[in-house]
C-alpha cells in the first residue's frame, strides 16, 4: 500500500471531477489511478467492491463517496475556505445529488427510461438550474463573491447537463448560470484536473496528484 492515499478515478465522471477539484484545492497529495469503467482492475474492486469512482484508498480506510472525499481533503487543508458554507449551501448540494441528478439521468439517458417523458424530466432539471441562475444573478458564485464547496460540487453536473444539448442550453436565457459555467470550464483548476492519464496498470510508476 502506498504511503500516499490512492485516488481511483475516471476522467469524465462528474463525481470524480469534483473529488479531483477538491483534492487539487487542498493540495493533499494522493496517487492517482485512472481506470476504465468497462475494464475495472481487480485491485480497484478489492478496495471498493461497489465498483464506482471516485474512491480514496488510504491506510486508515476507504472513502467511497465523492462528497465525503471532498470534505476529507478540505478538512486537512482548505486554503481557499471552500468549507466556509452556510447550511443552505449543503442543502443545495443535496438537491443537485438528488432530484437534479435523477432528472439529468432521465434526460441524458432517456433510452434507458422508456417510462419517462424526456421533456418533462428536462423541465424538472430546469427548476434547479433556474434557482442557480437566480443566485448567480445576485453574486458571482453560488454562495457569494468567492468559490465555495457548492460551486465545485455542483459544477460538473451542470456541465454534464449542458453538454447533452449545448445549443438548447444556451438558448434558455440562463445568462448568469452560463457565465458561471463557462468561467469554471476555462479555469486553471478545471483544465488541470482534466489532464489525460493512461489507465493504471499494476507495477507502473505512481502518478502523483496534484502534480
């Protein structure tokens, strides 16, 4: 077992994105192991049999939920004060991870849910996005003038929703939300955590993260 915790990750997974964003912000050193979800390594499944990313595998135990990983990293070091969040900020993440993510999946993967009306599901997602847009009309980020945990916990899922049909998304008039999304997409933090790595193989040299 590495002295550094191991972060099992998949580059395009929004849950893994937010974990990497928080780890990068904290500066807590981990060893990154990129995996391919259709060919999960035995070592990964041994660490976390549920088989979803991200996972932190440390000498002290395993953390299997992305939000818990964000808090684990930032609780050790939080130079930008991401954890300085009022209770309604945590409630906003709950809404993202619950009703919004369900509506997002029913929209993006409509063929898997033939009993659902994709237009109705997309409108359910839009209720949440309009709330975010209203918040962002008042200030630059979701909780005020500075980035906080809800921004980086929610942003990867707004990105995923927008990418299902970016032209349609841009036509919805969510100007503040669109500016927030595009700003985070162009940020050094996001560009850094989206660097490409070869899938992990046993015996390879460790990939230190943040680099």
